[in-house]
C-alpha cells in the first residue's frame, strides 16, 4: 500500500522538474537520418504592453515584463523590431525567465514573459489557446503586426501548436525553441511508467511522451508551416530531452547544437535560459543573421 501511494508522488515530482537542469544520446534527426558531428547548424531541408497590464505584474494568461527601449546602435535591436514573448516551460515561474528577458531588453527589445497556465501541467492545446490570447493583447497594445517567440522546453510545443493550428502563423515572425522535445522525450515515458501509465495524471507529461497521440498529430505534415523563421537550439547535456536530437525540426528549420561549435560548453536543460552562448544564438536568430555561437560568451 505504501509503495502504491509513493509511486504517483515520485512520478509527479519527476514531472515537475522537466524544465530544470547528462550524457549524450544517439544523434538522429526526426526523419531518421544522421547529422554530421561537426555541423554547427543543421538545416533539414524540405518544404508598449497589453492594456491594463503593469510591467512585471501577473495576469490571467501570463506575466508581463517590459522596459524602455535603449537607444539603438550597432549592437542594439532595430527600433522597429518585433516585440518578443518569452514562453516558459513546465513548472517555469516567470522569475526563471527574467535573466533571459533582461538580456533581450538590454539589446533593445520590448519583452514579455508568458509562464504557462497552471505551471504547464495541463493540456498543451489549452495553453496554446491562452498564448493566442496573450499574443493578441501584445499586438493590440504595441500596434505590432507580428511578435517573435523565444520558447523554453514545453513552451516550444505550446508555441508550435499555436502557430500550426490556431492561426499563429500570421502573428509570429520568428520562432526560437530552447530544449523543446519536439518529438518527445524518454524522460516523460519513464515518468509515465512510474506514474502507473498516466504520468500521475499530468496531461502535459502524457503529451510529451515519445509516440503520444498529441505529438503524432502535431508532427504530421510540415514541421515548419507558413512564413515563420524557425530555429531550434539543443545541447548534448540536456538531461530532460532524451535523445537530444528530438529537439530538432525538419522542413527547413535551422537546428543549432551548441557543442558542435563549442564542444567544451556545458549547458543543461534550464541552462539554455541563462547561458551566454545560447543567448548569442537567440540574438542572431532574432536578427536573421547567420548563426555562429559565441563560445566564450557569459
């Protein structure tokens, strides 16, 4: 009886850390082809704040965080750059993403943080619907035609569902995912097993298992539809997305493995949010520049 009670608790605890900071796994692209070990970037070919919100305040669909845009220079974002929404992952509070938001603000971007509803434990499709509402508020407030999304972990799946199925392709200019299990993760499968086959009732965990009906539907057809510029970032030391190449997308996405250019750089799952080398990739992706990770960046 004690064991039966303990297993769901353990499963839920493991699920709750799916966004927090391992050995490398087989490097296989989602379509099954191998990627060159020395590739820096892999391109798989193929086809002002919302009204009523205060900077840093919590809202029903997210947390808003904005600062004045610094004067532009050669290292700053253009004044007309899209607003950037940082989309959090499972169990990710807004404060976890504040360091990334601060870097973006320092580069001149208008930035909002969107933590997932209910800490991302619920249905990813419902979280995507809330993200659609949030994006609409940001666009209305700023007058921007489009926003750019920088999404961590589960947030990348939420963002991708929004773009692919909820009309987000017309509202998003650039998509950058950090350690997102685009094709699932064996960690979720293990949690599902420990949680008596159901991830202890955590719906998002069930949806992130390899081979789940949710991922099968999301990954059917074109991985990267519309005119969005798609970039994924992954790290060999990601302890929660296994195999790590399940964080890649096909159909023309720019897929960046940090250690291909910076083999000595150690970056865990949560570290993708705070790591300087990773941020150099984010900066370049948001500016449509060639990706060249800065290995010594702090």
